[in-house]
């Protein structure tokens, strides 16, 4: 081994704890990001399925009878 390789090995060995801590933090960050992305995808699929299901169902229709309004307006205009 050359002296440069030996010096590089000693420096890497001295910084090994710091390097391992950084790698551990990055690994945990990647797992968290992957979990959030997976949760977003599952939520989006669930919402899409619910929306598709609710759009296929029959909707209640409300009918309004305007006869009383017409009668009231006709009594106003008659006076």
C-alpha cells in the first residue's frame, strides 16, 4: 500500500461513525418519504374508487311546486 492509501484509510476509519450516522439518517428519510408517497397513492386510489362508486348511484331529485308563489304573485298584480 502506498502512504496515500494508508492515510485515506485512516481518515475513513476516523470518520466512520459520522458517515454511518449520516447514512442511517438518509435511510430513515428515504423510508419516510416512501411511506408518505405510498399513503398518498393509496388515498388517491381510494378517493377515486369512492367517487366512481358514488357517481354511479342514483341521485335523489327534488321537485319544487311553484303554484303557491304564482298565486301570491297573481294576487299582488290584481290589486
